[in-house]
């Protein structure tokens, strides 16, 4: 692995870590596009690699900091994690039945829809629309 590729991967990791700590996001929004567009991975490889990246730490440092401030509901986290375990498997089975372009299109539509939802929701709450 070259120094340039290590630098790219470190940049992706730092961006995902900061966005995870700030917004609770990182895998699908930062890591996957970073691995596809900056590291040249296929959509499938980027998704699988993102899951492998997130599996060990799952934001341990951020969780500990939030917990220190009383902002972690462990019972809720365990219930959602159990459901996410099953959902992750279902999603992986579905993704592996799609072509690369179909998976990339699905991901793009999801991100755009979430972006629109967040933007319009914020504008409504700010009484701008």
C-alpha cells in the first residue's frame, strides 16, 4: 500500500470519525463514498469494507463520551443493535443480488431523499417555509 493510499484512507477515516462524533453518521455517508470515489473500490467492496471498519469500534470513543454526559440509553441501544444485526444481514443479502450500478443508484436515491428530508424539516422548524 502506497503512502498516497494510506493518506487517502486516513483522511476518509478522520472525516468519518468527526462526522460520527458530531452527527452519529459516518459509514454510509462518508466511508462508502470515500472508498468508491477516492480509493477506487466497487460499491459492493466499499459497503462490505465499511461494515468491517465499523464492526470493532462502533464509535466506542464517541459512545463513551456521550455516556459520560448521560446521553446514552443502553436498553434502547441493545434493542436497536439486535434489530440492526438482523437488518444488516437482510440488507447484505439484498445488496449482493443487485448489480454495482443498481446498488450505487439505490444508495444515491437514499442519500438525496434523506438530504431533502433534513433540509425541509430544518427550514420548517426555522419557519422559513
